[in-house]
C-alpha cells in the first residue's frame, strides 16, 4: 500500500493535472503514457464508478494557440466518435452478467446498424478547453495480453482446444470491426493492444485466471479515429490490424483470415456480404502497395 501511495505521489508530482482534478481527493493510477496523452485509472466522482481519465498535457514545444486548437480538435473528434457509436447502440450499456452480449438486429426501416451493447467505452465527461476526457473503465485484459497469457498458461489444455478458442476470439474481433465500419467510423489504430477482452461474467470483472479467451471484445483508444464510409479507408484500417497482428502474434498469424471472414460474411458484423467483399478486394490492393513500398524502401 505504501509503495502504491508513493507511486501515485510521484505520478502527481511529474504530471500536473488540469482542473478540477488538481484539487481532487480521488486516486489516479497511471496506466499508459503516449506521445500525445496520459491515461489514468480513477473514479467518476458523480457515480463512484471506475473510470478512465485521458489527459492531453500542454505541449511546451508548440505555439500555445496552436497547441490549444489541436488539443481541442482532437478531444472533440474522439468524443464525437464515441458518442456517435453510443447513439447507434454500440456503447449503450454492458452485457448481461454471465452471458455474451447479444447482437440486436435493426427493425425494418430503422436507420443505423444492428445494435451492439458495450463494445466501446461510453463518455462520462470531458473538457476540451482543459484537455481531458473521462470514459467508463473497461474491465479485463487487452486481447494482446490474453493471447500471450494462453501461450504460457494453458499447458494442460490440448492444443486443438486452444486453437478453436483462438479462432472464436478472432471471429468476434472481425464482427466488432465490421460493426464499427458499418457505423461509418474508422479506428485508425487497430491493434490487439487497443482491444479489451471483457469477461462475460460481470461479477468477476478482474479475473485472475489466464486460461480463457472468452469475453466481449471492446474497442478502445479512438484518438486517431475518423468518420468515413470509404471502402479504401476501411481496407487500410484492416491492413493496419493485419500488420500489427502479424508482428505481435507471429505464431497465430496464419489464423488472421478468421477475422476477415467474420468481418465480411457474418451477419453480426453489420457488413453485408457485398460490401464486405468489396472491402476485402480493396485490402488486396492496399497489400500490394504495402509490398511495393517495402521493396523500394
């Protein structure tokens, strides 16, 4: 406990929090630090629920007016995407404890895409002038960590069973990414580090077991997201995921087609077969350009 308190004190000393967090009694645990932002685990004071606080600190090396404009634009862009997805049902709530979140099909004549619940974090609060946004906390592990954990921790389980579990996980990833694209949103940084594997059983939000690949795939970190319905943009998004998956999970690289199959053909993805196949054809073109670029250097 003392170590945790001293660590928190060091974090607070190194990074100045914007108001109203500079005078808050809540604890702030630094989870990740990127080039543009800092991510903390804390508590939403209004409801007491766990929350993620994303802070974009002032960049001293940028002109103050430009820095403020960029910070404001990026926070608003990310928040608008998350709110848009929430409005279309993707972040309209959590899954039922003990069950996988259900895919709700749209009614006849209903606009938007088939409803998915809790597949992106909901926005709780933000202040674009002071450079912060708070979202709900997503329990579980990153998909990257979950796949790596099963490599080391499931020695007693037959390889065939792990293979089937992994294929099912990849199909769920394809469904969620297809759902995202059908909503008119491009993530911009699709990696298994930006996907959480939230346990189906909400009564045990932080499981200690590393033997399972069960859970809902929740997309996080929309800092580079854009709104687009272009097949080219969708294909590039998939290409980023494909390259990231191959470099992060080389042992499982040959299983990535499971993602693409679920993306293009599974009804739960929100992408009908025709559109999905068009995107995959575009993906082939993007791959070819990527290979040529690698050859030229």
